[in-house]
């Protein structure tokens, strides 16, 4: 590991989901040299995981074919852990790379938001997206009884995936009320492609109860999940199940943008109509700029690719569709707004920070995120607050800590390998 491979490209794209793939393909079409760094073994991100194989004629497969036929250099299983002044450092299983690029396009996606409740740390209680990923990776759920709960479109995607693999979906428990749900649904139905998609999904999920004003308050079991207790309107219901897939919409992955110095507004990366961030030469597309779904991610990825490579005429046409994407982001934000009752589903014995086993009762004794971190180590475990941070923000309004590199736990030899390069160990640790 003493020699650090150096990659020099016109454009570096971080993230291999729909936005990243679109950005990479579009950039390469200009003739620019492009590298795509993704931390997964296969491209597609969460939303397209396994989709090209399952449907070779579908949209994911078409984008993948475009990418494979392009000049884009793809580096898989590469986790970017630091960036500065046009430089990125990424660790793979075998090595660490230094990437130098004229322009960066960040398409780092989003992760699920979890809210703590009694029993949420039991085995077989997992995120809706996590269940979907595990199923696509080979987990057998045939004849397993599954409760899907939380909020957001991901619940329906998880339910569809589970049913396709012969699971018994007991119900979809959506925390928002009918008025909020119908308002969001009516906005989606105004778009022709979304209307057809919604009707197809409704047909595929026929027979599955879809409850509004419903959320989990306790997962029950001894060594693993055995049942879930739901609050539905004004009563409590207990449902035996093998899995509880629970997620309260999405949180953007903005850590790399933050390390690079990009301005954030309301937790999202601020961009202009060209997807340009506050840092010259750094563009951002997809969920980090606002949770908007697949169509928005693809559009923004293409805009970022055109802007980064100065494809002016094409850029002008793409930007004309930006207003619709803004409406989609706003609709999703309104449709997944968390109800205040969710602040009370935990008791003092409920673990909030799973890495450090910090309970809600311990956090109640603190006065700020900084104090919570110093006194309880909340947010200081391996996930670095990625799981408990959004929960603490929702429950207390606290921000746990200022982000510091490296972004992920990395091997000591990776730090040693870059010690003699442009960024020294001291610079990395003093950030």
C-alpha cells in the first residue's frame, strides 16, 4: 500500500445510483474523461439494485448499457473518505486511490431515517429499504409475515418487493393522515407517467391493508421479533410477524459535500439551476439537493453532467424542466412530514444511539447535542451519528457534532499510504 494509484480525469462522479449514472454518461458524451466512484459492488444504488438483471428492457438496464458502452471508468467498492481542493481519496478492499479531477459531481444519494421505539433493536426489525436490499441480495422471505411501517414511497416499494418474493405482507402502516396522503397523491396523479405507475403499483399491492394514522410503538419478542404493536387512530393493535420493515422517509447523504465546504440549507446541499454548489467546480445531483425521487435524480444528473462539461445547448433544454422537479421535492417533503405524536413513542429505557447504547433517559439529562456527545458518547460510534443523529434532531432539535474526516472508518494503512501525498495525515486529522 505504499504506492497510491492516482487517477486523473476531467470529471469525477461520486455515487453510482440513477443520478450518478446519468451524470457520468452525460459527461462522457461531451468527450470528457470521466471516472465514477461507487461504494457498492454493483451500480444502481438502492432504487435500481438488481433491476437491470430483473428487467433487461427496463429503464435501469438502458442506463446501464449506456454507461457500459461509454468511456466512463467505473471503480466499484470504492468508499470516498476525504476530499479537498479537487482531490478525492477513496478506499477499496485492495488499495486507496487519489483522484484528481477538474470538476466533481456528487450524487451520494440518501439513507433511511429511523426513529427509536421500544424494541427497535431486536433482530428482524430493520429499515424498509434494508429489507428490500436484503431480499434482492438473496434473503428468502417466502411465507414470512411482514409488517411495513413508517412513511414515504419506500414503504410501497418494499411491500411490492416482499410480495414478489412470496412474503405475506400483513399491512402497510403509514403515519400520515388521509388528508395529507390524498393531497400528496393528487399531486402525483397530475403527472401522466406517475398516474400510470401508481395504478400499476395499486394493482400489484391489492389485498394488502394500507392503514393511515398508524405507526409502530413497540416491537415485541425475546431473542428476535415476534410481533409489533401499532397505534392506529385511537387504539392499539398487536400483529404477529417475522419482520418489521420500518423507515420514516429519507435523509440526504451530504457528508462529503460538507467536508468539501459546500453550503447546506435546511440539511440539503444548496445548488443553482445548473446543479452548481457554492464551491466552484463542485456539482451535486439527486437526493442530497432535496428528496425528489427517480425522475428528479435522473434529470439533475444530466444537468450536472452538461454543466460540468459545458454542453450549453443541451443544458438549456434540460433546465427548462427544473420547475417540475422543484414541485416534486416540495410535494414529497409535505407528504412525509412527521407528526408530533412520534416524539412520544420512546420511553426513557429506549436505546437511541445503538452504537454506544445511549438511552432516551440519558439524553433527557443533557442540554445540547455537544453535551450529549461529551457526556454519553451519543453519535460517536462506528456510524458516526448517521442513524441516531436524525432521531436526536427530531426528538430534541440538536445537531450532534461537527463533521470531521475521515468520513468513514478506514484502515490505518490507508492513512499511512496518503501521508506523503498532497494531503498529509496532519491535515486530515486537523480538519
